[in-house]
């Protein structure tokens, strides 16, 4: 059995056991175990999968661990500071989030890989994915912790639902986007070139589209099926009631949009992987 399969199966079993015991005993001391296992399971599994098939000659297990922990923590801390300082509510806020979060992950990747003496594009793909999944793991832990607090007390069900949803979406999020930039960065000699800036801008836009897909789906739904009284309510600053058909259309549009963004990113990653597969090793700049 492959290592990543063992990691996933073992971690999933432990997480399910932690959820069941927490539900049976109502012991709040077990909540951190549920949060951490659920948030880290899928990211760690995919890092193991990428390392196992990436053939990244310059990537050691120690560097992989540093990239996941140090890169992930630096990423979420940097993003939190910059988003708090620079972003204000506007129609451009999602684009700002995309550029900030992809920028801090790129900076974190360059930091953890700065002492490598031999770099290939394959190394960049694996380390980029690792930094991205580290970011995703710590971010998911924060979302799961917030989901725990419901209006009438602590809600284990909301925590579990949040972790399941974010776990299912994790493979086509942060890890995928940073892997693309990492492959381009390492394939271009570890220098900030036009190609690297283009990749950074591209994944930032994909990130923004992903985050804003719910709002986009709502807007399209209203344009296609909106009723006069709904637009009147919006003009008055009120939230209009919606029909059952509109709820179904919104759901289809939202998930279709997320699927499209994911397919574009996956196709891009495959193209980058193909381009760097036989690239020569890159030394220190």
C-alpha cells in the first residue's frame, strides 16, 4: 500500500474516532484533536502523494516538513496582517485577497527554499504544493474553530461539516495554485521573471474567482430570474426573499463555477509539469 494511502486511511480513522468520542462524551478537551486531525488530514495526504510521485531530487523530508509548517504559518500570518491593513469592503476585495494570499505564499516558498543548492521545476511543483497545503491546513483549522461556535453554544456538527467541505475542496485550492507558481519559479532559475509574475497574477485571479463564486452565482441568478419586487428590495437595502427555483439555479451556477476554475487550474498545472519534467537542474542564483 502506498504511503499516502496509509496516511489518509489512518488519519481518517483517527478523526472519525475523535468525532465519535467527542460526541459521546461531550468532552471539550477533545475539540482541538478533532480540529487538527480534520484540518491537516487532506493537506498532509496530498503532500505525501506529491512527494511520492514528484521525483523531486532536491527535496528532502526535512525541507518538506519546513515548507509545510514554516511556509504555511508564515503564509497565514502574512496574509492576515496585509489583509487587515490593506483591504476594505469593495467589489475588488476578493481580487485583493487573491493577490495578497498568493503573494505571501510565493514569498514563503522563496524563504524556505533559499538555501537549496540544486533546484528543478519538479522541486518547485512539490515545494509549492507543500507550502500551499500548509497554508490550507492552518486556514482550515481557523475556519473549523470558528464554526464550532453556534448561537446556542458549541456545535460539533457545524465543525465536522466545515472540515468535510474544506477537506473535499482542499486538493483544488491553495496547494494547486502555489504548485503552479512554484513550478514556474524554479523552472526559471529561482528568479522573479515576467513568466513568474504572469503565473502569480494568473493564480491570484483564479483564487479571486474561487472566493467570489458565490457572489457571482447570486448576481447571475438575479440577472436571469430576478423579479421586480426583488430588485426593489435591493434598492431599499433589504435582502429579498428567493424562490425555490432560484435556490436551485444558484447552487448549480456556484458549483459549476468552482468546477470550471478547478479544471482551468488543473490543466495549467499539467502544462507546467510537462514543461519542467525534463528541465535541467538550476543552481543558486
